[in-house]
C-alpha cells in the first residue's frame, strides 16, 4: 500500500518536512521513488505567484526542445532555480541530466488576456511540451502553472532527498502546501509520470490503493477534456474526476464524493435531494470508483481535501496544531512531526466523509 | 393391405423415431393419452403365431403403440410419452437421416414454420469462451458475496451527460432547473417480452406474479415486458403496472384497452418498449397462428380467430428520425414524458448505426436500447428465418457500447442485451459478461420458459410453440394443456431462479471487487480465443 | 534493567527487520523490559514470558500474534491492526487505534484509550479451551466493525461520542456468528443477522469488574462512575438461524395480495386446478365417441380398456369420463371403428 501525505501550514515549509512525514511510514515504500508538489510558494518563488512556473526534468536535447517551444509560443524566462545537486557516490537514484524550474512571463499578446485564456494557453502548452518530449524520449514535464513546483524521481526516497539536498532546511525552497508520496506506482512500469502526486490546472491529487474502475473511468475521461491524458496510473482518474466536477461542471466540492462513491439507491431515495443524487449517479456512473482508495487533494483555492472509498479499505488520519494540518496514511508520520499536538483532536475520516482544510486551517467534515 | 409407394411419407423420414419395447409395455395407454401432437397411437398388429409349415395360416392380433406417419401429426420428440410410461417401454430416437422438412415443403408448397429456437448452432457460443479473469486479491480486496452489500441496479431511461443536466448551484447546493428525461433504477434482468397469446394465460400470470413478488417481498426491482398481445385491464389499473414495461410492436395489438384504461391508471408503467425487431427472426414481423388465437386472445387483441401477422416494420416509419418523432414522441407524450421509452431491435450489422442515430437525437427521448441476438427464441417463425437470419448478440452489444465510448457518451442510452442467454446453463455468467462488455442489463424470455418446464432444446426437440400444442402448457392455448401448468409452482420457480441468479451475480461481482454493477468493465474479462479477443477488445489469455 | 531502543539516527531509520531481530537478541540475552522509541516499525512485540514493552510511535500490527505473558503499553496512538491475531498478550494503547484493531484476536486483552477504525474486531474468535479474548475501546469504532465475528467479548464504551449517529459506525456486525459486543450509546445500521438486547445481571457484573481494570490501564479512572451507568448500554448478539428474517411465500402473496379470481379471471374459465399428465376428465386431449350404428357388440373395447372406463348397458357402450384418459385403445381395437377419438 502506498503512503501519501499532505501538509498545509501558515508557515513556509521546506520539502524536508515531506521526507520526514514519510520516513516512519517507510514500510509502504519500496525504494521506487519520491515525488512532491509544492503550492502556495515561499522562498525564491514568493514574488512570482501570478506567473507560470515550469517544472520539468529532461535530457539536454529535451531541454532545448522545450525552450524552442516556449520561445515559439512567446513565453519569456523571468527566473530560474536549479537544485543544489549532491553527486555523492552510491545514491540510489535514476537522475535525469537536467532539472528545470523556471518562472516564465506570458507572451505579450496575453498581457491583457483573461484568466481563462491564460489557463487555456498553459494547458495547451503543457500538452505540446509533453508530446514533444515523449516523442523524442527526452524528458518529462510535471507542471506548468503558477505558484506550483513539482519534483519526481525514481530511486530511494532517502537518497533522492540527499541527491537534491532536501534533508537540510533552507529558506529558498519553501511552500505553504506540500503533498508527497514515497514510491512509484509499482503495479505497472516504473515511470515518472506514474508517480503521485498528480497535478492538473491547480488541482493536485494523491491516491493510495488500486482503482478497480480504472478502465471504466479512463474510457470515459479520455473524451471529457483534453487535459485528461497519460493515465499512467489508475489513480490519475480520481484527480481528473475532481477537476471535472469542480472546475468544468462548477459543482460544489461536496458533490465529488457523491460522484466517485455514490450512495446506495435505497439510501438516496430517502434523501431530500434524491432526484439530484440519482441523476448524478446515473450521469457520472463511469466516474465511480469501487476500489480501495484514499484520495488527498489540493484545490486551486488552496484547500486540502480527503475522501475514502465507500468500503473504507485504506487508512488515513488528520492531525493538526495551531499553524499546521497534516493529512496522511498513518498516524506515525504525524506523531513524528507533531508529537505535542492534542491527539484527541485527530480525525479519522469515515467512508462517507469529505474532510476539507480551509485556508485558515479550520477543518470541515461533510457527511455524504 | 395397400401397397407402400415410394413417393409417400415414411416413418424413416420423420425427425424422431419411436422405439417401442413391447415386452415392457403394459398397455396402460398413458403415452398415447398424453401426446398433444397426436403423434403416436395404439394400433392392432396382425402376427403369425408359429413358423410351422403345417399351421402357417395361424395368426393373432396384438395391441401395440405406433408412430403416426403424417405431415401434420408427427413426433416432435417432446418425450412426454416416455415421461409417463411406467416401465420405460418407449424411447424417442433422433433421426439423423430426417427428410421431414423436404417432404413438408414438397407436399405443402409452403415454408415450414416452428417455434422455439434455431437448431443450427454452427458458430459456437462466444460467451462460453470468455472467463472472468481479473480477480481482486492483493491490490484490491475482493468482497464476500454472501455478506457484503451489493447493489444490482441499473438506470433505465435516458441519461444525460453531466453538463447537460442544467443544474444550478444555489447556496452551495445543486438545484434542478428543468424537467429531465424519466429515469428509473431497475434490476439488471428484465423478463423479456412474451405476449399473451404467444404464451398461455397461466404462464403469463405466473411471470406477472413472480415479478410483483420479487419487487414487493424481496425488494428486487425486476421488470417484466408485456410483449405485444394486450394486457388484462385489471393489471393496468393495479399498482403492479409499475413493474410492467408495456410493449408496442407493429401490430399494436391490445393498445386500445391500454389507452381506454389510462384515465383509471393509478401508477405509471415501468416503461414502454417499442419493438422493431426480434433476434430470432430479424426483419420479420410477429406471427401468431390461428390455432393459438383463443377466445380470450381474440377479445384482448380485438381480432378474429385467424393467423395474426404483424408487419415487419411499423407502418409510416420510414427512417430513424421519423421513428423518433412518431413512436418515441407519441409514447413519451402518452405518459406525459414521465415514463422511459425504449426500443428493441434485432442485432444486425446495422445496429450501431441505429444506436448512433438515437444517441444524437436532440430531444433526449430514447430511454433504452434493447438488442436481441440470433440465439433468441420465438413463439413462431418461418424456419428459414429462424435458422439463417440474425446476428450474434455479443459483438453487436460490444460494438454499440464502444461506439458510445468513442463519442464519450457511454451510458447515455442504457443498453440491454438478450438472445440465447443461459443456453449452456450459465445465465448469471452470461449476464455478467455482457454487463462487463457494456450492457446495463439483460433480458430473457427463454430462461423463463426453461424454468417453467419447457421441454424444448436447441437441437430440435419439441420447438412446437407455434402450434398451440405445447405439451408443458407454456405456449399452449388449448385449455387441457394450459391447465397442466401450475401457476404457483412456475411463479415460485421463477422467483427462486432469480434469487439464485442474484447470489450468482454477486459471486461474480465479489471477486472482481465490485459492489455495484461492473457496466463496461471489460478489463475483468479474458478469452482464450484470439479472434474474440481482438473483436471485443478484451485480453487474450492462454 | 530496562532495555532502551531508539530507532532513528539522523535520517537513518532502523527497519522493522532490524528492530525485531534486535528485540529477539535482547530477550535471548535475558532482557525482560523494553522501552522502544519507534518510528513506524511494524509488528512490535517479543516472544517469551513476562515481557513488558513500553512503545512510542509503533507502526502497524503492534502486539501482533501476542503471546501469553507479554504486556505492551503504547503511549499515544497506533495505526492499523493493533493486536492482530492476539493469542494472549495484554495490549494497551492509550491513544487511538487505526483500522482493523483486534482483527482475528482470539485471546488476551486489548485496551484502547481512544477510538478505533473501520473493521475493528473483525473475525475475533474464542477457542473454548482458553479464556475468551477481550477488546475494550473507550470511544467508538469505525464502520463494518465486528464483521464475521465468531467469538470473544468486545466492549465499546461510547465516551465522547456526542455528535456521532452511531458509536459502531455503519453496517457493523455483518456476518457475526458468535461472541458479544457490549456497547454504550446510539447504534445505527447494524447488520440484519444480529440483535441488540438489554444487559442482564451477568453482563453488568462482567462490565463492572472489567471496567475498573480497563480504566486503570488507560489512565482514565475518573470515568468509572459515568461509564457504569447502565442505562445507555446494550449488547449485540448474533441471531439464531431460525430467527433470521422470514418472508411470505409466493403462494401466500398470491392469496393475500394478488387479484381475486386471478389476473385472467374475467377472460377465461380457470379454477386453478392443475392437470396431471394422462389424467381423466377435462385433462383429456382427445375423448372417445361411440357410434351405435357401427358397433357389433364384440366387447373388445370393454375388455381392452386399461382404465376399465367402458361399460355396457343394454343397448349402449359408454366411456366413463372420470376414468377414461383418452388413450384411444378402444378405437384401435374396435374392428368396425365404432369408437372415434375427437
């Protein structure tokens, strides 16, 4: 079983927090990788929140390819950051030649464009970059979105941490939200795109468990929106469903749970809004998940979200202090990072719950 | 004694040969009494009593059982005689050198008609070459079929894509803004359309009781399609009509009484099924031979005692668009757009085109697409149609589902598949596999007949549903035959069979880790046949 | 001497294998009391008698396959599978437990000072040669708890559960066939195969004596009085097989709910009688008819009728419809075709 984690804080967090959160949950690792997404950036990126931030790993050729495309579209580089690599011998990591984290300025023609138009440009450019890199097997693009930084690598989480110097805290690379997982999707090939967290247009998702309705979800989602692509992991489906419900259909978040784990018919008919719930159940039947899953997610509003499958076959726990909330698979990770919190306040979501961490860190629990 | 001539029908031409063991016969007469086809008879034979050349004239007369050699009264192999014989003195042997069908055509100048099913199973069964091969074990625990909760329900009625639901959000809650097409959640098995007339009144009543009982006592929302032969007014005005899918076919039989009853109906029917074609005889209309048009059938259908033929097409429907306009719109309007209206077609090379057209119907008034495969049964058909026309259900159902997937519209018009399900004794498995291939549910008539005690087979036994002489009283209209059928037992057996099927469906859902119906989960299936793998897009395994 | 084990050094975490092998080695060396500062290592316990473990931050299955004479005290919370397959250990978790706590426990005692998660107490069993397992929870359990429970005693005290609609979550006790679950507070959505009943004296005595020890171990003795107010307690037992839901038969349904006179009552004459095969009377497909003019009074029909249905009065042969099954033998044997089957 994968272990997943999400931290949201009033403080700026360094990725070492994510490594430490995952360390005690190591029995779920297999040294297949480490990946994290940072959102609501601090440090060097604090002042560029409105500009798109590209996260990719590529060969030299891939780097040039991406630069050409970005230039052609009209993006210009504003700022670039490179991780401080520790080339120590014997580290278990399959590193890429280049890691690119750069802030770009929108093309001139987009200076006065609407938010929607800018977002459209970013997703189109992401898809184009991904296809170009894929065709030439020259790299991976993880995110291209404002205020978001992604790193994914294959190898031992501890060694990946050492390689990128992530164990030591520093104030350059910080964010108020970090989501992380310490392994790759080992059901299938070990590929970087299959590593959680997955990111799409401000939504981040991490899932543990196998989604048994993968084929069903995928065959439906593939036609729903151009950004629903890849499907290297069956878990991506849950992120796409969240995106579809919330961003495309513009439904309130509480209907996400009704979509992926609809209530039994006999229970729906006793509900006040049964007509609506039945329609959702029928219309979005192909987005149901029936497997053992816990999803942790981040929304563009920078809220955290947690839902479980309807049989509650995967663990998850939420712990909090005044300034930080952690959602993760096992309480051991929280115990390590917040030993002094009030454990009576720990939340163990049930199979019907959606837990939301608001921007002010208040926690809401919605029963389905 | 008259001379035997070559150009006559002989016993050796018949499809079944009676093998009679005189030494076991006690001449009780039960075999001849029970034969509804008048195919065997008691007869007196004259025999020589001695081979002595002195007393060579000495003979005696003995009573034996003999087979009639007649184009009209011939043995169908139903085996009732053997069943009632206390001593096993009678056996029926299938005649491999049967010339009956040649003789029939040669002497009658008419096409041969029969009921039941096709007896030319040349292609083997695709569903039997598919297994459920994706078993949840480690990554996704399987469930306990007996004790966990499962939901065996599927939408029936037009399902709109989420962005077409026209939902509004108010105070963080979704509210409905427009009347949406009717949609009901039903059990994924539908008792398939057999009309009053095609089956006996007792059989029809047993199906109706089983349907009502399963709904009201077991909470299993199974639906029964009435077939097109009218419906007793009593039923229309009762609460049970909500479990009934009313059928309209090209003959429109019985609709007069339905329309007259409308003002007094307290419940809406479960749905309307427009029958365009049926799998057993695609391109052919309904056929009820005069022998089955009993007095009450005449009354309920509003016709005299005569061969009743429904035309192969609905008059006035020249295209799919018109069909949508006329039939769907009118049927929707009849019940105020609150009852799902579905269509049943025979599986055909062209089924996908029909399905695509209906998917694109701008009025969203098509509530279900029923596809009937060639292994389906029928009350009566020309043998030529039964044996040589039609299309297997599996690939066509799959084609329709994948056509919808290709457009991102799967599930919008629920698919129901039928035709030969349970042929090899595995009805639940057939249903499950078709659901994995994209069906929302299945329908069956043949299983109901089998459960009721039908003695027919796919290899030529009985298949005399067209005659009205059904020895089991299922497809009979002859009072003494109909009354052989025990309504209570048939209803109970139908109920039992569905309860057993319910358990078996769960036994298949559990290992693939599904607590809801696995519609479209073709990833759960494997096949050992490469062609099937390629055609259906499921994993090839060996 | 207390053996203290730290499992984290810089960024290097001791693996579960390493930790468990270290514990085994130390026990062999004679250590009996351990303090383990864990970092999520699984299966922490030890083999042997009179062992005491004080643990912080254990991973899954703390106390798994716990043996007689082992005591484990977890200061704080522990994740899934506390006391899995416990066969005799006393396991105390002062904080919360994760999912499937006490899964398959068949001996010993498991005390949880907080709540436990989904499927807790599932498949608990009782081997009659030994004392039944006990599983005490101060607060509530998650859904699907006590699934397939076959024996043992569970006590869910429902403390601090004010906002909850059910202290056992939803659909608990599915497939429960043995044992007992004592519960304080509201319970909803129980499986149909169990019943919730009042406590008797034996139950109350058991709870009284057990509660004291439980509260002492988790350090909440101040709650004793409140928790032993029996008005909110009940117990859940599996229903005997014969009491499981009974439904009316199809025949009863037809008699009570269906149309009087049948669905086709006004269309056909049908009193519901079921004809057997080859029966007399109306069940006959064909009936014999006798023609006086053809009869030569040879009595062959009378003598050959298998049902002895044919009789003769002075001038007439007659087939008794109560006996005749319509076999046609009379017609076959008649030399003049005086009997016809119609």
